[in-house]
C-alpha cells in the first residue's frame, strides 16, 4: 500500500501498453515495406516485362511530380517506340535518350521513330501528373508489346 492514496487505473495502463505495442508493429511494418520498395525504388517496385530479347525496366511504385525512367533494352535495333495517347496524357514531361527524329499519331498511339543506327537502348523520362494507377502498353518496332503498370503516390 502506498503512503499517498492514488487513483491507479491499472486496466487503462495495460490497454495503453497494448496500443503502444501495436503502434510499434505498424511503424516497423511501414519501415520494412519502404525498404523493400513499396514506396519507391526497391525489389518489390522493380518491373521488368520482356518479350523475346526486348526488355523494359521501370519502377511500379513511384511518387507524384518526380521524374521516373523507363529503360528499354533490345537485342535488335529499335526503329520505333509507340505509347498510347491516354498513357502519355498522364505525364507532364516526355524526354527520350537518344532523341527520336520524328513522331506521329497512329490508331490512338504516338509513334516515336529513331534514326537507323545501332540503337539498342532507349531511356524514356516521365513526370506523373496524377495520383493512382496508370496503365499502358509499350510497342517496340510496332510489333512487340510490353505492359506498363504504375502506381503513383501523392
């Protein structure tokens, strides 16, 4: 017995300890998810669809208004890259390395044509204009189709 009488609410104290342990678990889970790539670059976020000897590498999870990159590697020369207009509209900036020499619209897609050189790697840089899911398809040389799936965080 205490020399001073206190209102001890042991039940409330134990409930607070449980809530604190749950909070620690939630914080730990968020930190582990971040380390694995759920909120940006990491092995969970990395996407690499391939067809034959053509591969596109990009981040599936990304941040709003941050520049993202799609790397396209091919065993054959890349003559053209085609992206749907609805997909391109979701991004503010579109930049290619190397630069295409021209582009045109064909059946709802924007086709970017490249000069005939030993062009086997193309980088596309984009900045998302909206949050949420953005899906599209990437066509290489108007015949090989690769899916693109992004989730953009605010």
